[in-house]
C-alpha cells in the first residue's frame, strides 16, 4: 500500500464511502486501504456501518462469533427481498452461524477429506498439462480465459460429478451470483444473479436426482458423500444440499481463478522473484502464501454485531454491519515487515486470505494444491513468459482478479 501525502491520506480517510468508491479504487485499492489503516482504522461510514483495516482487529472479529455474527438474513432481506439470491446466500455455509454453520461445515469438511483431495491430484496435473500443451502450440495464452479459470471449473465439476458437456454455464453462473454481493448493485447485476441461482438450482435438482438413483455405497465423488451425509446419519436437507453445491462452485471457482491469475501476473511484474522461483521450485508453497497475502482473492468480508461492543475505543451498537478489509489487513505493517514488497520467501506469513477462526475457508487445502500445481507447472513449462498487451481487471471491489491477461508463452 504505497503511502500518500499526509494531507491526501487524511482526506481519503475522512471522506471514504464504500458505496461511492473512488474511480481508481478497483484498480488499486491499497493507497486508500493504507490511508484508512493509518487515520481511521475503525471507519464509520455514512450508512452507519464500520470498516476495519488492521490485521489484529480482523483476527479478533473472526474469532468472536458470539459478538460478530455471519448471519445475513436481516441485511440480505433488505438488499435482495424474497428472491433466489436471498434464499441462496442465507442457506449456504458462509453466511450462517453455529449451530447451522457447524453442522453444514462438518458435513462439507467430511466430504472434502484429505483422501478425497489427494485423489484429485492426478486429474488436476493432467488438466494443467493439457492446457499448457495448447498454449505451447499457439505460443500465446490468455492467463485467465485459457488457464486460470479453466482449472477450478474442472476441479469443482469433478467434485460434483457434472458431465463435461454440462460445464459450459458454470463460470457464468458463479460470476453472476458472486457479482450480486458487491456493496452497490445495479438492477442488471441483481437480475443476472437471481437468474443464475434459479438456473443452477434447476440443473442441480436433476443432477442430484440422477445421483440418488445411480449412487452405489462405494461411490467416492463429493456429491455422493454430501448426499449420504455422515456415518452418524446426519444429512443436509434438500435445500441445504443444493445451495451448498452452489456454494462449493462459487467459493472454489472465483477465489482460485484469482489466486492463479494474480500469481502469474505478480510473478511477471516481479521478475527477480519469478527467477528465484524458477531456480528453486521447492519454494512454491511459500510463494502461494505470498500471492494470497499480497493480492488477496477476496478483499472484503462482513459481520454484524449481536450486542453492543467496542473496537479500539469506538462504540458499536448491536446490529452494526462490520466490513472486514482483508486486503488492508494483509498489508498491515504491524503484522508484516516491508508489507508492500512481494517476497516469495516471506516467513512467517500469517495472512488472512482464508479468514480465520470457525469460518476459515473449508476448501483452503484444495485451493492451495490447485495454486501450487497450476503455477508451478506453468513456470516449469514457460519460465520466460511475458505479459503481452493490456490486462482487463474485474470491475469488482469484493473480489480481486482479472478477466483477461494476454501473455506470450515461452
């Protein structure tokens, strides 16, 4: 987060409004993040909500689920009304509290067990190599369309057992549903999001019905394990099952696409770090963690206070929405030395890209494996790749990534 002149930083902190973002915020939010962190770490916004930008404050909120709720029924009721978007977001794992969150998370985590994830690796390696073969034949590649977005779509498609011929709409559905989480919605975004939920539900109803009919006791795919539930007999309701299948696609697609795309762009922009990783491929694990820190795929989280409380001396009434600025916390100089430097050997690296506490991302192990295999094998094949032409950044504040990044594969 490059520092701004003190007067300008103070002006940004005083006037910042999440619902009226500066024109350049999506391209580069980090100067504003730094201004807020330095001058208004608990920033009261015009609508009465607050923004938190310091690492320690985010960690404290993540861990205190009794005071800071993830339940969005009230907030999303006002935002969406009685729509498919409301039903989806208030049924899926991420926007719920215990005991519902605990029960659903336990079943999802059981389906995404280490054995299941390890079984995915050979197919993931084969997919990545096939995508790289195509790029080598062309000599050019769009890092997003031709590579980063293709990897998680295939992984989640395999998880749910979606036939390859049916996977065409998956990315569009995911982008439309997650796009409707932006702080300010256009009518078009809301309509696309609702249509995507409705279309995806209709598809999943048929897929689940087919799986129930054909499922064997020995079936190993994740959808079958979600249908079967736990050994104790605890199962998801039909609505919970369908909406958490959508959640798996959304959580696994957008963030992992951004992890891979952001990582390849960062390595091109920091050639010394790229050269170090090419020379020492064993550093890929720490490189992935630094990519997650430096360009967090998810930039904003949300909570709401259940009781009156205070943060850093600022009093918050019960029912106050709290925005967690993950991108700012991951460049907090109180937590990270030289935070604006991209350093693939950074250690320790206690970033919050996957959140923390009970709501830590249930798919973080899978995301890390996808990132390591995709970026590691890309560098092994194309150690001298270069960006070629203007990149198109996704025009969203909540998720940070690209829509298109042309490159030369060499």
